[in-house]
């Protein structure tokens, strides 16, 4: 895997390259807002989810107070609409990429991002519980949730009554 150094105020990785077990190279992702919890296509809009995001004070505070976030978001939107822009950014990481070799794939995922009401992006995962459930929120890394170390840590935090016990990650 090849990653650019992320911006310290915006926890998105930007364009990166990953060699698959089949030998091909995936270049991506781009982080554009999804307009719904399950909006896996660029043109899907779930009005209820969109209204919830738009009415959240933190969304507006993040956009107004975090210039780096706005800059990164604009750049990511450009990646979505310009293959050439996407290629240029990937080419800064690795020499020898050719624009005509890039193929658009339909592999997508939705990366959650909690935003505090003051507009600050939450960096770490958050565990919330109810009487019968344990919720892992703000899981910003699919690699983390598929890692055996995370599974061991998480399962070790559940007691014999199937309740979450506060634990520090590590």
C-alpha cells in the first residue's frame, strides 16, 4: 500500500494505491459525502438522512470553521468528476501511471464520520450501549474492523453478561 501523508486536521487518506492478491492495483478511494446512510451510488439521495445531516449544527460548523475540510472535500469532488485530476494526484505518489489505464470500478463503501456540534471531526471510534446492544461508531478504517487484533480487543471488552466494559484501545 502506498499512502500520501494525511492532512492533520482532516482524517481522510486521500488517493492511495493497493496491490491486490490478483496482482492488479487499486487506486482510490475518494471521500465524497454520501447523501444517505446506504447511498452507495453517487446519484442516490435519501432525503430523510440528508435532512438530518443538513440540520446538524456540527455539519455547518465543520464547513464554516474548518477550511482544510472544505479544501479536501472540494478536491475529492473533483476526483469524482475528473479522471484526469484523479490520475494527476495518484501520479504524485507513483511514477509510470497512464491515464488510459485507469478504469472506473463500482466498488464503494461508506465511511462514517462523527462530527461534534462545534464542527470538530471525531478522530477515534466511539462505543455506545443500550440495554441490549453495543454500537461501534465512527469506524473510519475498514482495515481496522477486519483486523484480528481489533476483534480480540473488542471481544475482550464484553463481559459474561454481554455488556461493554470501558477499555482503552491498545
